C-alpha cells in the first residue's frame, strides 16, 4: 500500500497536509455536503473517493448507499409555508440543516466539499468549518462559490486539485468547454438562417410561492442557449 502527502494550493494555511494512501497514487477520503460538488467529483472520476454525502445527494446512483451527513430542519407543507419556516429560522441565526458530527468523525475525511453562497440551499460554511476544526486530523474544507458559468467551470479544477485529480479535472473541463462551444455554434447557425427571429422569452422560477427567479449563472445559461428575456441579466 503506497502512501503520499497532498501539498500545494489545496493544503489549508495553518492546517496539516492531507495524508492518504492507496494502491495507485493518492486516495483521498472525501465528504461532500453539497450535491453539485458531489456530481463534480464523480464527473471527473472520483466517485471512489467519496465516503459520505449530503441528504440531498441522489445522483449518480452509485453513491446513494453512502452514509448521510446532513438533514433538514424544515418540513414540507406548502411552498408558502416553507418560505415562512426558512425566514423564521434565518431571522434567529439558526441553520436550516443539521450535521451528523459522530458520523463525520467515523468516516475520517481528508477533504470536505461545501459552499458559502447560499445558507438556504445547503448547510452553512461556518458550521462545517467549526466542526472540521475540532476533528483530528483536521480535514481540508473546500468551499465552492460560483457566480457565473466560468466560475462553475473553475470549480471543477478546484475540486480536482483538492482531491489529487488535477489531470482528470482538466480533461473533464476540456470536454465541457467543447460541449459549450457546440451550443454556441448551433445557436449562431440558427440566427444566421433566420436573423429576424426573436429569441424565445424564458423565465426560470426557483420557488413558486412567493416567486423567486433564478439568478447567478442561470440567466447566462439561458442566454447562451439562445433564450431571451431573463429577469436577471447574466453575470459578466
């Protein structure tokens, strides 16, 4: 069993370097409390590194047997009532999610994937960092906070670097950029064929009552796919 130490940008300042072992290269133990981070890890071929997940992770199916680390404090009744529950919790500074600390201690992660862009969408970063700081050895907390599509793509590189798979992440990123370029070419061809046609007007609704429109990278996706009229202009 070969062993190695992960160093470089992913080693947190003031924290220990990630120690790991594996039959080929470095096998980092990863926990994810963010579904998009879980999918990114699996997309670059790192599903085998995952040792625990969030309660919202349901894709890919191969990871759904793993231990669950988070839970939600709200209960679904109606969209309007859930919005009330969320507003009430946030007004008191209460997290909307729970974190199973004993389970986290048991799986002994080297890396925890999380976010700090939305305290409603997933467990908050301060809670994750506070718990991680008490673990021994202390895991590296990797927070993903994209504002636009380019940031999302950069997150793929960030995840790859954090888990010792930079080459795999670079290859996956290249494939995604090729797919995006193909979309741009398709939209351009359609506009060339019919330059007077107006783009379809698209509204992306994230929550129905009260209505919340999609922000961050969503308007950019709509615009790049040839849609028009998003209430929020794309981030540059």
